[in-house]
C-alpha cells in the first residue's frame, strides 16, 4: 500500500475534522494548507511539499507527489520566520504522545471539558487541539480562525479549554475558561493562574514545556547555552529528508536558554537574536516584556543595529499607542529592572511589526 500526502485546502470547521479522520483511516498523511495564503502561494506550497492529493472546495485532485512512511500522520509547513518553510513530518505516535501528556497535565475530563480550536489549523498549535480532543474523547468546537466575540460565546456555551497566542489572549476574558494555553515569547509574566505559558515548536508537535516545567516523558538540557529536547513527541524528519536529531535522540532547538536547579526552563530567544553591545549579551525578549507595559507602547520589538562604537546598538522598534513614547522614559523603565546596557539607545516608530501567522515577530524583516 502506498501512503500518500494529502493537501487539505479547506476552512476550519466540522468538515475539516471529518476529512482529517477520513484521510487517516485511509492510511494517508495530512498537509493542512493555510487558507489565508494567496492561491498561487498555496499551489507553490503543495508542490514544495510534494503532495500526491489535493482536497479543496472543488473536490479531489491527484498529483505526481511523493509517498510518506506508514506511520506519518501530519506534515506541517513551518512559519518560515527565517526563510523558506520546511515540512515537519510528525508520526501518529508523536501526536498521541503530545496529546496524552497535555491532557494529563490539564486533567482533561470528557465528562466536563470541551476544547475550542481557533488558531490556524495549518499550524501545529491549532492542529494539536484537534488531536487532543479526538484522542481523549473530549468535546471539540472548531472555528475558522480567531474571533473574539465567537470565542466568548463558545465559552458561554461550555468551552473550558483553549489554546491562544498572546495577542488573541488580550482580547478575551481568560477567566471564562478553566485552562488557557498560550505560546510565544511575549506571554505576560503576571498572568492569571489558569493561563499556562507553553514552550514548544512544530518539531515537538506543539508545546512540551508548561510554565517552565517539562511535560511527562520530556527531557531537557542546555548545551553551550542552547536548549535541547528529547521526547516521544519529536518529529521524524523534515519532508526534504533532513534530520537534525542527534544519534542519541536530542533535538537542538536553536533557542537559547538554561535550566535552574529545580529543572525550570528559561528561554531567552533564538540563538541568533542575541545582541552583543559593548561586549555584553542582551536578549531582546527580556526587554520587550518590560517595554510592552510602557506608556505609549502598543507593542514593540527589540533589535540590534550595527554600531561603530558598541558593535551593536540596542534599538526599540515601537508601534505607538495614543501617546507617543519618549526614549528616555523607555530607558529609565528598562534600567529599573535590567542593567543599563540593556536600555535601548534609540527608538524607531512603525505602524506595524512584521509577524508570522501565529504572531511571532519576524526580526529579520525589521
């Protein structure tokens, strides 16, 4: 039997879930296509991932693609925040391991709980909600993207569990849900107790570290300042055959971080995001968490610009609110919590920050 990769080009909803189940029953793997992409970009992505079947509003089309392995369940095109997207190949056993660990942590109960999937289903953060619900028997509601009013209505009609990105979390009352999973570097530190900061990536089938602690069967270590993960949730390889996993099973994430004596993980950001100014290492995320609370700052990103004296200069790129922020005020705010060399030396104003579909800042475009 030839196992095929099936590109699924349809909006989120009950039909999407039913089609995924049918594809899996046929022994094939799913490639969810982001419906927000222009049509030509969708076609290009299907070709890049070498899908053999396309299911869309017009029906089913056959292509001369490339087979998948027998246990392959899902191929997710990465966000492409640093360049050309890769296809992350996740097996059924990896998806199940992630679902079981997450449901165990949340103590998900089919008798009382209900999941809402409102993140893009073309990304692992959204698709993993489907897997958690289907595997555990917990009720599931699926929306075609995030809408604050529809999300609040869903909570009023029984939804207890939800996964969000920080920008979406700010637009709903999190107290409406029993548990809220939030991923990304800008998760508020002073969040409510029911809001859980998650860390993971497409290669781990979604989050595997909750509030700094590894989920069951997840191992963490830091090697030369880089976070590495070993767990049953890991992907098999990339669609192009590349496999960065070490012989003894560790995946180098490319994220900088460290573990404390209690095993709590702190992630500083991507290894390449670090700014070296005057010989000091500066992590943008730590500064952004402070500046995002400043008067006049709707949102911000911190980057390093070439500087003849300092090597790199810390720069705050800010989307202003009603009041335009003042550089000296921002510097004083940062210096109240971090060393003076972390304070931005200049301020750049912009209408919007370049982001991926899940709200991650694309620093290479700043």
